[in-house]
């Protein structure tokens, strides 16, 4: 588990490279948050990761989205505020 106690936020996490990255990071022990535009795709990634991923659907990316992720219980907020 090379990424144990690490946190990652991945945009485009519902498909292709983002999906593969999210699943790999979970397998390696990271706390992972994914963002994307299509909830059904994000739901599938969460299911594949057996609940190790949290997600948020969004059409844009800005600081406000990051602050919303701070409320996700499994992501350590101190890592997000640095």
C-alpha cells in the first residue's frame, strides 16, 4: 500500500484515465475523491472501488468545489487546505 494515509482528488474520475487512476489509488490505500459531470459514471466507479471513493458531480472546477470536498468525512481536511 504505497499511498496509505495519502489523499487525492481526481477530476474526470468517471471514465478513462481518471477512472483507472482512482481505482489504482484506492488499491494502493489512498483516500480518493473523484469529480465528474455524469453521476451514473461516478456511481459505477464508487461501486467498483467498493466504497473507497467519494464523489461530486460538477460542470466546472474552482476553489469553491475544493472547499465542498473538505466536508467529505474520509478525506483528511488538513491535506486539502495546504
